[in-house]
């Protein structure tokens, strides 16, 4: 398919320079870019976080009604 696109001058120059360094055509560079975006936009379904919980009885007795400051203090003291 033939098409015409308008891009900024600086992006066009950067694309031409990059294509020359990689020894590929500007067409190849543009096609690669479009393919990359299309692949990246395909969403592989909804993410589901695995259950990594552990068994236990919750907080130890001294911390059942403790606020975060008390818990934090206990973490950093021996």
C-alpha cells in the first residue's frame, strides 16, 4: 500500500539518520516501528495476581490493637 504521512522535520531527519546507520530503508524502519506498537498494544487478557498469602493467626498478641508507630518501633528495636 502506498501512503503519504507528515511528520516533523526533526523526527524525519532522525529517522533517516537511524535508517542509514542501521543500513536499512526508511520504509523498513517505519514498518518495524508500526509492528512494535501494534504488538505492544495487544493486551494478553486481564492480569491476575497469584495468591501468595500465608497461614497464620494475624498479629501477635502485643500488637492486636497497636498503631503503626508501635509496630514500626518494634521492627527497628531488638
